[in-house]
C-alpha cells in the first residue's frame, strides 16, 4: 500500500511496462542518491497530450543541460507518451517522465558508463474546480532560497518542496517567491501579474523554470489583445497588482485573489485572467475535438 497510489497501475521502467508495485529501482540510482536527474509533466485531456512537442523539447533541453544522453529520439518519446496514455485508459491525466543518470558507485562526478534510468507513469488529474476559477487562490510571499539553475527541470526539488510546505503551513494554496526583491515563481507554478490591463511576467532566465504555459499564454494574450511584457517585477509591484495569476500543467491558469492576507484588486478574478482562461478552455476544447 502506498497512500493515494494505485499500485496496479501500469508504469514504464527502462523499456518494460510493469505494474507500479513491480517497478523497482536500485538504491544506488543517482536519482535516489544525488537527485541527479530531470523530469517533465505532460498534461492530457480526453487521453490526448496537450502541447507535447513543447514538453518533449524541454525534456531534451533538460537532459542536454546536465549531460545525460538517452538512447531515445523524439519519436520514441512520443510513442512512450502515446502508449502510456493508451494503457492507462485515463481521460484527464498527467504523464510524468523522469530520467536519471542511472546506477553507479556513489561518487559525485559523472560515472563513465552508467545507463540512464527512464521512468514514466500516468496519474489522473482534476481540472481546476469552479470554486478555484471563480473565487481564486491564496498565496503568500517568501524568499527564493533555491539554486541558480532553476531553468533545469531537475528532480532535485528540495527548495520547491520546502516552498510548497511553507504554503501549507501558512494555510494558503501557493507561495510567490522573490530573489533580491524581484519576482521569480511559485513553488510549482509560474506567476504573472496584471497592472492597468498589461500582463507582466518575469524574464525567462536561469532563476525560473520556463513553464510550457509561457508560450501558450503568449499566444492567448496575442489572440485576446492583451499586451504582455517580460521584465523584472519588484516585490511592491506584486503587492499592488490589479491581478495575480499562476500557471502550471495541472492548474492551467488560476487567479490569486488573496495575497499576503489581503485582497488582490477588488478581490475577484480580473479581466485579464478571464480572457486568458477563456482562451485556455478553448485550446483544450480544440484539442479534444481535433
Ligand atoms: N511543475 N515552475 C515550477 C517550479 C514548476 O514546478 C512548474 C510546473 C512550473 C510550470 O511549468 P509548466 O507550465 O510547464 O507546467 C513553473 C509541474 C507541474 C510539477 O512539478 O508537477
């Protein structure tokens, strides 16, 4: 028994499709020992992956950035995602892919001949509820204490784990992190603000994970006539924003209506959010009907 997990679900591990209960990784796997690996999360609706190309490009970028070379090309990754979705039979779900540097004697530097461990699982996910969409989320500001390569989707997530626990401890849904007084991102989401109808996002540099929603929101903003600027955003600008929003594969786009215990704007989801949310819902409808 693993709380909350279906041990009979099918997972992929190093070329084999297995019951989750039968999938085993060595204790010397560098993912376990050092957090030496990367991952990605591809959302799917009605069993169809959403923006898979972007996710697989980021997966390949993450692998390159830490010099892991896997014997899988783009079409192999696509086949894996399709096969996992098919075997799971799930409708709205997320496909989790993880690659570590593999099993080796415990020495920090890269081993010479390790074979990467490739793992994939699919888990059901619930789209944001009406309550979350209409009432919004709560968030608090915290300092960003993570490393300087947050652009890599690394499985070394201790900083993010501590950040998310800080949200739980504060009784809110998400944290908004700041480094040197400037907005970075949430514990597991990107953060956006709107001021006077203009949508603002922090620069896509090494201090944040560039969410796949970045490209999507850019497209949706263009479609709905919302001006988007990418620049450093100071802490006071977030505190005085008309709107705050978060995006991620699983939360799509959601408004933050309570920030540091105070209402954001008039305390209700704003106009910029509503336009982007409509575009997001349409993009999913188009995927389902394609
Ligand atoms: N996390 N920033 C961080 C730190 C994240 O962990 C995530 C998503 C994002 C948003 O990225 P995307 O739009 O590609 O989902 C930004 C995933 C969902 C996770 O770790 O489960």
